[in-house]
C-alpha cells in the first residue's frame, strides 16, 4: 500500500513540474487556473492573492485593497516606466476588480511580487 501511495505522489509531482508557463490558461492541463492561496501578503496593499507554479516560474493574481488602490494608466509614461518590467502584466480587471496578474520567471530578481508590493505602498 505504501509503495502505491509513493508512486501517486511522484506522478502528481511530475505532472506539476512539467507544466509550462502558457499551460496555466489551459483548462485541460491546469483546470484550477491561478488558485493556490498566498499566505503572508502585506495587508496594507493586498486583500488577497493567488499563485500557480510552473516549470518556468510563478503566475500571480493579486488583488489590491480599496484603501491603497490608485489609477494605473500604462499609456502614461511615468506609470509605464514603473510597471514595464513586470512580465505578462495584465491589468484588464484592475479597475473593476482590483486584480493584477503577472508572471515571475524563475530567474527574475527585480520584478517580483515583493517589488510590486513596494511600488504600491
């Protein structure tokens, strides 16, 4: 019985490890989307947040709280300079739902969730 359980864990682990960046949006490969809850977010900035690890890095879907939310306009040169380094930044649901989605590649050192938190404080 133990041997069977160990194989199941390995199979699940292998499935998880081989998920590529673009697979996060594929319902057949990743039916839960970006859904693992992030613990320890800074309450001053975030109301909640979720992540999804892939072989290439981590997708984040985080929600700014109403107290700190301010307009972000990527057509504005100043805002563009601040946010342009974040990979696959998606603000489509920012105005209505306070949602920011972006990808942090494994080797990224600067444009991280911590950096985004610092920018918004």
